[in-house]
C-alpha cells in the first residue's frame, strides 16, 4: 500500500518516508480511565486519560461541608485533606517525589490556589 506522501507527484524517483507518522493503540481501560500507546514521529508514550469530574465534584462537596475544628479528636488524628486523581498523583510523584519524603513541597502544591479543586477541606494544610 502506498500513500500520496510516499510517492512523488509524477510517479518517478525514489520513495520517501512520510514526514510525520502517528499511531494510537489501546492498552487497557478501567472505569473512567483509558491507557493507550501513542507515537508521533520518533516519540513514543504511554498515555493515561482519566475523567476527573466525579472526583472534583466530590472534593467540592466535602470542602463545602468542612468546618474549622473538624477531626480534632486527639494528638494522632488523621483525616483526608485532598483527593487527587491517580493520573495527576503519579505525575506529581515524578516531579515532587513521594509525599512522605517531600511533605513540604506537597503542602505547597496543595495550598496553591490553582490546585484548590483537589482539596477536601478549607483552611491551609
């Protein structure tokens, strides 16, 4: 099979490779998430796309219901302060490292007004 970009317009001369080639191949799917293998020229990537709308809506509800002083039950209390979609979380782990190893950077990231949609509480972390 030949394409018009592989043959010169007059049909003479050598065959040339297309200047740009891209491909997308399905790898897996989970509820709200699809992973594909994609190429573009010489670049190859495994790409995961996730519908984050349900997570962001739940975060918004939790943040609106939060009141100062909630979860103050003892010195070793733990409570949820954010819900980050897995695709974003793993990108952030690449940039910042694991939260337990770089807690200050994660706090700065969560306290950034651009990332408020991932928070499930008000106030500052």
